[in-house]
């Protein structure tokens, strides 16, 4: 790998662009240099860089269906970790690459991306915080109530002010948040793109889109059903509690 050019390496696997960026290397400005030359110039430990590249190259064998076997609080922990990666890693890198594009590529496309993506990111972050502050917090309260850690009075007030079913219906409206970006990028097609930066942007967007689909599947098909069952059990426990008073 050390004797290949940066452009060849990034074309082979777009994730290398982020690895190089982590080491402070602007891959699009060093694309004609070999990996060895870049390591020498930036004083990078080549073995460390290659190890990280190899790790980034490996695909996770995690199956979302495995989460069905875990309690809601652990599923929420997994989803919140994904949220953090989206906000602090995936999206900032994509925005950084788009803002850094200077090559004479499709100006209208770049303008559209620079306009639409920040708006998408703002809406997406708002959606995440609302989900964590309302839905996740409510589900945790349900679990705590069933474990005897929340009072019946407090749980009654929460159940009366929140509906998982209603939240799920509105949540479904925002599942396909990437539809507009898919249209702008022609479904992330890179066959006619020569600019290495734009290729990386498209590949990163495509990967993010795929991650969002998996994320939505976990929420809709694993978390929501578990949450509805918890809510049903909590209602039954409340009914039993107040019938004894």
C-alpha cells in the first residue's frame, strides 16, 4: 500500500480519506504522492497508519436483529452511541469535504449541496435531541417504573402526557430524510466523476444513508415494539396498583 498514490488508495476504498484526514493529511492535495511519501512528509508512523487503515477497511459483522434479544435500555444505549457518531464524526467530515472543494466541478451541484446539507444537518440534530429527550427518556422511565424505581404517580403523569404510538407515526414521516440528497446526487453515482473530493463526498453520503436506514429499522422494528410492550405492562401495573388503594 505504501507505494500506491493517495488517489489510487482513496479510489480503492473511500474510508481511507477520513483516516488520512485524522492524521492531518489533506488527501486531495496529496493525491499524486505515494503513501510512503506522505508519511515521510507529515512525519507519520507508517505502521500505525496502515494498522488504522486496515481496521477501517474491515466491515462490521454486527446484525441489527441481534438487538431483539436485549432490553430497551441497551438498545437505546446503542442508538445514542450511533447518534454521537453521526453528529461528531460522519456529518462534520462530509460538511468539511464539501466546503473544501475548489476544483472546477459542477458548480450548481456544489452550490446545492452546500445549501441543502447544512439545513439537513440542523434538522437532523434537532430530530435526534427530540428523540433522546422525549422518547428515550420516556422508555427509560417505563423500565424504571416496572423495576420499582419510579412512583405510580409520576408514571401516571408521564403516560398521560406522552404516546409512543403517536410519536412512532410522526417518526415514520422523517425516516427517509435523505431523499432530497439522493435526488441531488443522482443516487450517489460516481461513474462520471473525476474529482476525488466529490467522489469521497458521494461515497460518504451513501454510507451515511445506509447507516440511517439500519438505524431507522432498529427504531421502528425493534425499539418501538419493545417500548409498546413496556407501556402496556406499565398501564397494567398502574391499574393494579390503584385498584388496591
